C-alpha cells in the first residue's frame, strides 16, 4: 500500500459528526471531513474513501471501497465491520482500546449493586406509593465470574474485589491475569461458572463467542445468581436468559447490548421480569467521541508514516 498523506476522512456517526470536527480540525486542518447521516450516502461514497470512521457501519459493500486504507471504529469492538468480505486485504481495521475505562467498570458495579439491592423494584414501588420491607442481598463474600478477563475485565475485577467479592475469570487462553483468583480458558468455562453467584460478560463478538452464554451456562450458575451482559449482542442467548429468569433460577439480570439496536418497541425483552434493559451505554461518556477521534488521528499519523496503525486489530481473530 502506498504511503500518501490522508486528505479526507469520511465519518458515519449520525448525530455525533460535529463532535469529530473540532478535534480533527485542531490537529489536522489539512484533512477534509465528509459526514454521512444515512447508510445510502455512505455506500455511495465508498469508492472514493481513504479513511472511514464510524459506529455500526453498513456491511456487505466493501468490494466497492477500492481505495480505502483504514477503517476506524469508535469503540473497542469491531464486529460491526468484521468479517469484512471483499475488503482490501491490506486495509487496516482499527478499534479504540481502553476507551471504556473507567466508565465500563463503574457501570458493571452499579448494575451488580442495583440488582442485589433491587433498586429497579424500589423505584417501581415508589412510583406506586408502596412501602414494602425486604431483605437485600450482600455482594461481600460472594463469587463473581468475569467472562472476558482482559483489560476491561481486570478493571471490573478490581472494583469487585474492593467490595469483598472473590473473582474468577475466563479468557481465550486461560493465561493468568492480575486481580483474578482463577482464570480458565473458554473450553473450561464450566469450571468457574458452576456455582457462580454473579456473572459479567465482557467479551468481543467473534465466531468463537457468538452464542457463548445460553441455557447450559445459566443452569451451571448458582440458583439466585445475578447476570450482567456488557459485551455485544449475539454473545448471550436472550431467550435462554429470560427463561432462566422466569424459572427463578437466575435472580435478576441487566443487559446493555442487543443484536438489533435500538431494541424494537414491543420486543418481549422490554417486559421480561427482573431484567433491566439499558441502551448500550455501559461504555459511553460525554467525551467518548472526542477521545476516540484522538485515537483515530494517531492512527492516521502511523498510516502516513508507513506503519501499521497502533490499534489495528487482527482481522482473522476479530480483535
């Protein structure tokens, strides 16, 4: 791939393009920003693209992007792009690692505490003017399993340990990670899921993780367990999750990610008992887009210098 200056960045961030313009203009006033507000506009522009930056990008049109050198995704997951049939083999797909720190672990802890103390139930009862005493759960002394013992998972483990939880982890290789009492590979996940009091899922969506958590895994967890999914839609079988909640095996759950987003009105997930639905905000903050844009600018510098961008992912592995 030739080493040429980047003159144009196409942006597909409906409602957020203005947040890209200021940091990009300040750092690289020589680069033109072309914003696309709808998929058709983006697809039509693909033949002229050099660098593309966005979230939830339209799939299946990559063969027409004959000039593209880099795709920058604004978050850690790149499942909105990969697998990318027809994408130039020398085009880099980049993510924004560590962009979810510290908000992701704070969100997870808030969900665990909120579910254990039944804060959603207390809010509903307040709306109804109902005074009802109940015995809240205590997380101290219980065992948490983090499925996805990477950088974000380790941060979650640190907070959980700070309130007295034991934390076991699951990752691809089973390598030890600081902050976890035990780490096992995915093919031995049952060893730590069995009897788990709480489970948090924070893995990327890949061929290996699609459908990773289902009825079998819920049955392995302790009766009355808590479940939080902040990974990607498609990792957890939500039908099996609802069934486990209905059968009172799981006590409560919070889900932030869905295969179809926004979650359609009328979807039965909205009304599932003891399931808290959140709109994919676990890793989001007011300055999120600006920080992700700074990562893209550094990756453009690498690209122009003839280097692989520092956050380029392995397109075969998906992360």
